[in-house]
């Protein structure tokens, strides 16, 4: 029984309310701790998975990969080991598709600004193997291509059948880069080319060839 004039139900309600709030606070703290523990475990698992993935890819590297790495290293003025280490984070199935018969005829490697932590790192660049449609180009694009994909590429044939080149698009303007390549490399080579196969007429270029070259020259200007 309460004292005269003091409602006992109000005090009981107040005590229950305070107790419930305390329990909720404690429960929330426990949940937060659990989330922190789970997040920490997930991060550790991801780090282990990433390392395991890199180790598996490293075991797949053979002389064909190293030939590609050497070309990239020469162009980017990097060590071959540095090139290999950076490309281990890329999709290695793109290499396999390029090396096997009936696979892709083109292999693309971009050198872009490193944004691994979500922020652009000053003066830091990273190499990635890409299909060309999943990463925007804002840097160097190195390409490897072969005219025929009827046979597997081997360590003995890759140097003879695979062609290497690069274009620079530092500001992301890929069209400007292509125009420069056409103007400085492709068009001059075509003008000096004397063998156009069936398009050659009595040792001279046919009108179709002339129109083709004029079209390239117009585009490159």
C-alpha cells in the first residue's frame, strides 16, 4: 500500500519504464558489439580470400603471361615483378580467353589512377586487365591482338602471331588518342604499303583504297 495521496500505479509504471529503457540500452550495446565482431571477422575472411585468389593466379602464370608482362613493363617503364603483382588483382579468365583457340582476339590492359581505397591516390597508377567495357579509360591502353584465333597460343608462337600497341588517353579523350595514332602511325604506314592484294590494279592502288585512306586522313584531322 502507498502513502495517502500518492498513486502507487504511477510509481510502478515509472520503474518499469526506466527498467525497460536500461534493458534496451544494454541490448543495443550488445548488438553493436556483435556487429563489430562480425564485421571484423568478415574483413579477415575477405583478406584471406584475396590472398588465396592471388596465390592461385600466381600458380597459373606461365611463359605466355610473362611475355605479356614484359611488353607492358617496357612500355610503362616498370619492373616485370611490379607488373605481375598489380595484375594479380585482375580477372585472369581474360588471359585464358585470349590464349585459347576460338577465344578472344584482343587482350586489353589499362593503366589508370589507383582508387583502391575509394580515394584517388596522388601520382599512383595501377594496371588492370579489362574487357574494355567495365572500366573507363583515363590513362594508357595497351592492347594485344592476333589476326587468327584458330589455334591455342603457345610459348613458341605468341611472339610471332601477337601484335602489341598502345594509345594514350590521359584526359579520357579516347577519340583524340585514336586520331593521333592514325595520324602519326597508321596512315603513314598505309601510304607506304605497296601490297593491297586484290585491290591492287597493275601495281597501283584502286580507287577503293584511295578513298579508304582519304577517309582515315579526314578523321585524323
